[in-house]
C-alpha cells in the first residue's frame, strides 16, 4: 500500500455560465490529493491522510477519493472549514488564491496521526501542506516516525508566494529530503533552492540520503539521477488543456511503476537499475500527458495508459 500524506482542498475553477458570465465551479483537488487519486485510478492499493472537514466540501473530497478507489479512513475529521483555492488560468498556466486559515487540513496535529500497518510500503509527502502550522510539523513528524522502515517519496512542489518564511521552509525541506528515498521536483522548483543546475542539485541531495532524484521538465520529459545512473525520458506530445495536476500525476505514475516492479522497499531503492528508473519516469510522463490533455486535475485510469 502507498499512503499519500498532504493537502486536500476544493479548487474553484474558472468556468463560463450558459449566460456567458464568468463563474467558479468547485472541484476536489490538492497536490497530494491528486497523487492519491491517480494512484487509485492506476489500480494501486492507496490510502490518504489529512484533516478533512465535516462540511459539505469535505464530503465532496471523501466522495472523490472513494470513486477513485482510495481509502480515506486514516483521515482525521474536524469541525472546521475546508481549504478553498481559487484558480486563475493564463495560457494554460495556473495561479492560485488560497483561503486556508484555521481549516481542517491545516489544523491537524500529531494527535491525529494514524497508526500504519505492515502493509504500507511507502508514504508520499509534499506541496503546500508542508508550509503552514501545525500541519507542516505534523507531516514532518510522520515522516520522521516512518522513514526508517518505509520508502519515502517527497515532492516539495514549491509555491514561493505562499511561503512567509523562506529560511524556515528551506530548513524543513532540507530535513525532509534527507529522510526521503525519492525526491521529485520540477525544473521551476530548482531556482528556489539556489542550485545552478539539475545535476549539481541532484548530486548534493543524493549525498544527503535519497536514492533517486527526479526533475520534470514539462513537455521536455524528465531526468532522473541515482548514485550510478543518469536517465532521461522524453515528454509525450499532446495538446495541452492546462497543467493542473501534471506533476502530481507524474508522481503517481513513477510510484506505480516502482511498485509494479517490486522496488518499493528500502533495500531495492538503494540499487535501482537504469531500466527501472527509465520505466518509472516513462510511466510518470505518460500518465501526466493524459492529465494535461484535459481540463483540471483529472488523472488517467489504468486502462487509458495500458497499465
């Protein structure tokens, strides 16, 4: 089983009414939530952990998880509002306005952490849920508790406009990178870390603990680094509707490939072959291409990509 740990929220996406007026429509979303849905749709045994509201938007999130085959029983239920993210699209690129103060997802603490069974192979963390408190510290505590025995995947998914204290967040991400087996970033994330290029960054982080560091490059595919290999895969050419959920879906494809090849163990991650990395990056790119070809974060089902 893979358990995804991070934000679930409602994306208020721009739409046009039948009268031609601009409007927003609610859709279940959140970066880590999207990865959970994508894993569930690919047929993997997947669970999700966050704080979910008891409000009607929380019900939308639970229904979406169930519809994609994701177990949400580890989630804490809080009588607080659901986070809302209003999305603006310009030339297919998304920008966001978040409403997140005192929400169910933000206010989880270590008291809400689930007990995990022996069937959990890996945990995936990332995105904006690592920024605010107390949830940021809660997820870091969960990673610290579990990283010695289970594969850890991290996608920092940097959003500079939502980071009030850059030094504090950088310190947290540095600590979490050191506890991770897989680190995935976009080429846009690299600038925030002040690294001159992907290979320099990857070699520095591999020395800290991870076994695989991956950079996605939009339509140009992805590149993965291990201690022994550098592997590049091309992007899948499609007509882009928008990029919402692309990186999240890539994470799911990558993890699904590693699970299929029986590589989601601490020992196996230390000696990944070039072929295994290529397979993982290739499935990630293939899955992400489907997501960007349709509006919103709508990851593919296994049958759509022959998985």
